[in-house]
């Protein structure tokens, strides 16, 4: 069984990240995107100019990208500056192998070090694996919105998760 590690993403990882996300767009309810974004979208995630913007990858023994997690703007208003929204996607081949429980805490620690106060995440429902991962990583379910997305001919609910990271003076 391979060992997995995390590291900051690089430009060379963007095609693998895009492929993992594209698969989710085409086959799952985990994202509400209907078309996969181009590489410029992922470059923007890589080059985020806010101290709380991070893009990490999970890699196998051969440094192949098997998943990624990122933090990005929650809302574009200044009072939300220390709150970031998080997202995580894994290649199907590594789901259930502990990569998420390695990658997500690495992202949360990186966010905390950069001064992020609150991490929030949305989970499209049903997604028991993602809900378990968020709870295992210290998130708390704070609410649920009904029928806010329409994909694959059905209405989709989302659950809100939140984790406090650091306290400002």
C-alpha cells in the first residue's frame, strides 16, 4: 500500500487537479458546476493573493496527485476577510484510504498559520463520506439549506460546516 503525503500545489499539478475536478463535475453532485473550469481558474487558485488562500495536494509515493484541498474567499466583503471557504476532492482510486484525513488537516493548519479565523464548507447532500470527513477534521454541522442546487435532473440540499481556527486579539 502506498504512503501519501501533502504539499503545496505547483503549476505542474494543475492538470491533475483539473482532471480530478472535471470527473466530479461530470459524475457527482459534490459540485454544482455543470462545466469544468479551464486551467486559468486553477491558476487563480494557485496564485491567490490573500494570505488565507491555499491550494494543497495529496500525493502518492511517486509524487502523483491523488487529491487536493483549497481555501478561498468566503464572501467579497472586508468583514469576512478572516473567513475562508474550503473544498476537497479526491481521485476515486484513493477514497477511503485516509488521504482526506491527511490532506484536510494540513490545509486547516496552513490556514490557521496564515491568520484565518474560521473555515466554512458546503457539502452537497447526500454525501455521507464527506460529512464524516468534515466531522473527523473538527468541523461542526451548523445548518442545512434545502433544494438550492439543480443537477442531473434533481434538487440538491447542502449542509453547512464550520470550524474555528484562530482567535484574533
